[in-house]
C-alpha cells in the first residue's frame, strides 16, 4: 500500500503540475518544504528534480538532509555520495554524510568526511565537535583529545566543547575531570539544560544525591519537556526515599508520553510498593501491550494479580515467564502458591518439586564450580537495572537508560541540528494560519475558535474542516497524494466555474499545504479579485507571503538581521533604541520592503473586514517584532488580548517584546500569565531573566 501511494504521488507530480518541469522552481519548492520541516513532501519534490536533471548535485544534498531528519541514514549517505560525485566541493555534503555515517556507527567514515570538510573550513566548529564525538564513540580518546585541543584553541568560549569533553571523561570513568568540564560549560553558558542534566549524572555516580537533585531541578526549569530529566530525577528521589516525588516525576513523563516504557514500568513498581495494586496492574498492562516480551512486567503483574485475588491471571503470567526462564526458582514457588489457592494441589506440588530439583542441580553445579554466578547475590548492592538487562532476578528494580543509549543521548545534540543556536535564541510563538492539520500538543489543548471560520465550515464548501493553529503539522504520504489530487480536481472545476472564489480558495489551501507558495499566493489573490470581502483569503495570503519572505531572508541575510526570534545576551535581552523607527531593521532592498508592505496591507484588510479576528492582530504583531518595532507589536498584542483575555500566545509574545524594550517587570508578568495558560516554555525564560 505504501509503495502504491508513493507511485501514485509521483504520477500526480508528473502529470498534474509538472508536465513541463521547471527544475529551479521545483527545487525551490522542495527547499521551502525542507525549511518548514515537511520532510516527506520535500523528498518528493527533490525526486522530480533528480528525475529531470540527474546531473545536478544540489537535489541529492537536500534530499539527504531530509532523510537524516527522517532517520534514514543509509539513504542519506547514498545521496551525499551521489551529490559529491557531481560536485566534490560542496562542503555541507561532507558534513551531512559524516552525520549519516556517524549515526550508523561508521565512525572512521564519519571522521574521513569531517576531515575533508575541514580542509575547506579548518575551524568549522560543528564539524570539529562531531569529529571529537566520533573519536569518543570509537573509544579513541587520544584522537578525541587532539580534536579538543583544536576546538579549545579556535573556540575557547564555546560551552559545548567542555560539555562534550566532560561526557568523554565520564565515559572513561574520570568523574573528577568530567565534573570540572561540566562546571566550566555551565560557567560559560548557565542556560543550557543538558549541562545540568549531564552534571547530575556525575553527582549521582559520586552518590551526591542532593547536588544531583539540584542539577536536575535546574535542567527541568530550563527545559520542561525533556523526559530523561524527569526519569533521572525520579530515580534520585527514589534513592532519597521520596516516593511521592518519584511518582510525580513519572506521572509528568506520562503526561507528555503515555507510552513511555521506563516511566510506566517504574511507576508500576512504585505503585506496587505503596499498595496501589490495581493501578500498578494497569501500568504493567500498558508495558506488556507495548513490549510483549517484557517478562519482568509479566512477573510483576503476576505478583500483583496474586495479591488482588486473580489467581488464574497470576498463573497465566507466571507460565509466560517460566517458559522463557525455565530455571527461575522463585517463579515456580510463586506459581505453586497461586495454584494451591485455585485448589490445584497436584499442579502446586509439581511446581514445588520442579523448584526443588533445580535447587539441587544448582547446588551440585556450584560445588563442582560449573554454575553460573547467581545474579540474586547482587540484589542488595543495586536497586536499578538498565533497560536492556533481561535478567529475571532483577524484576523488582527500577529501570534506567542503557549506558549506550545514555551516551547516544549525550552526543545527540552534537551530531544533529544547529547546536550554535540553542539556548541563545528565544522563539516567538509562531503565526496562526487557516489549514486542515495541526500538531498534537499534550499540554496546550486549546481549540482556537472564530465565528467567521465556524460559519464557513458549516457550509461544507471544502472537503475538510478548516482550523486555526500556529502548530502546523507536516503532511503524511497519503495526505500529500490527496492534496495533489485535490489540486487537479479544483483545476478541473475552475475550468467550468472560473468565477467561483471558493474553488480558488480550496486550491490555494492545497498549494499552501504542498509548500508551493507562489501558486498559493496567485490563487488567494484571485479569490479577493472575485470577492473583495473574502476575509480568510487575505489572512492566509499574508501568512504565505510571510513564509516566503522568511525563507528568502534565511537564504540571504544573517539570522540576527531579520527573524521571528529574539536574542538573549548572557541571559538578558539587549536594550534597544527607544526610538521604534531606529530599532526597526528595515529590509535591505525594494523587493523585501514591497513584500513587507503587502503583508501589512493584508492584515489591515482582515481587521477592517472583521475587527474581532484576533489572529490578524497577533500575526501583525509578530511581523512588527521581526522588524524590531516592539512598540507597534505590543499595541497589536494589546488588541488581541483585549478581545480574548485568555490568549496565551499573545501574552507570551508581548512579554518578549516588553523584555526587548527593557520593561522587565511587565514582560515577566506577561510570561507568567502565558505559563499559567499553558505555554510552559515561559517558565524557563523567566528563570533565565531573573537569575543573577
């Protein structure tokens, strides 16, 4: 079915809109999709360019980047190789292939790629960091030390250098050196959560539970959505006999990710300890459903079923465990007791006799020196096990991350993404758009409403219900195919009804969703030409125009000159000029100024036609923030909040705008309100602004 959908999609791409393919345009649309993290869609566009002009290097590179973000590392490596065969001077392709190889544990190949890239850019920070990580992962610590010398010389104030080297020392067992490097990393950048998370591991290994807890508290304040911090803090709290606190941490993880196996298993054990047996069984039910070969979960559930009087269920679970571990003596004794409760005395006797025979055999083997070491001897020394440890004797130990997985997590931020931008920039809540899809958000469960949109949906003009969101979701393969088919369907209908504004609006939505911004803008413009009162078309045209402008600016200017993010300077927002005209960063050329003016005009028209449409004020405020015209932005956020006093995103962005003006008190108050209304990132920013 999946292959059929892909074939259909390629046919639609080929037959519907790219019969005579304009490769520059299709490549540009693919890069749009890639920039806005719509990876599956971007690959389909790059496929079309490659099919039309297979000698071009760039589409292979961009397709490789998309595949890396989809964890298709083998495919990404192959695409980078094809790219470099066509253009051996494309430095980023060496970097991307290095990441792909490193993610497949081909560390030597990754190092070769980073070396080649460094020939062109000798002090490239990210390639040096990744190269150091590759040496660590292959256990060549001398090689890593050599790279760190280069890194420290070229980028002495880069906190990630010390964080990465600290992880290396920790892996080598040198906790003193690791602690020293983590301290230095935090000294350079006290707002980077992983530094505290990693230092907490050092403190835990040194049995310094109090400092481990303090570091995990700080990591969570800076990054409230990282499951690993809660899981580790739950373990620390458990070791400190704070069962209530540990339970709360596992509850928090499961509120983000209800299928998290570690949190679910550990919470089940804690519930068992405090006598909450029925809910403990529920937790182990989920673990077994997700992981049918988790025999420790079966055994714990068997014990709980026996405790609650479900002897038949207990026997079933004990049998599953004993089929896998036929020498597990406690299992036979436990099943014997359950069988006796069911008045199956013969079966109970058989289990007891089997357990006795195994004990006798093991006693003789130990006397002869041939028995395996009994893992139960260590139960008093350890009360945790790694997730991959399947020793059934450890059935009642809390689960922790595997060491390999833990190391991978430590280096993941080095190998993936733009580390240099993290925890330095503060993103505004993004603009709203009218679309069909949105990302699920476990914390922010708000349904954004507007009467105009609701009334339009009630006419059932479009094939799907329109919704307002600022959390757009990337399309699946099936959705991509559906929207290309919809473009064809709308085009056919437009031929017979060329004055139907709704048909153009529907097709514009399709074009927007497949990231073809130029065609979307044309159709939105046609809508308002036919019907000048079509408010939603002005709104979405402004959104798409800004997306196009944002992408174009990202390709031509530095991030600080025009962006939907705000910069933090050592934890404090830089104080701008008091003159908003001076503070605004003007577009560099006439075309950008024109596009900006067109976006403003569209929002002005939306507000004129529907003054209660709060999302137009919000989006226009974001636009002013991008220009650093914070005074105008605050006025728009004020208007939005006036009409909806619970508009969390407007409080959040107004808070950032006020902080940018140096108005710390009101800015923090706005962020506090935003946090109260569900934007949890507000709290980490408050922490950063109020420290020191």
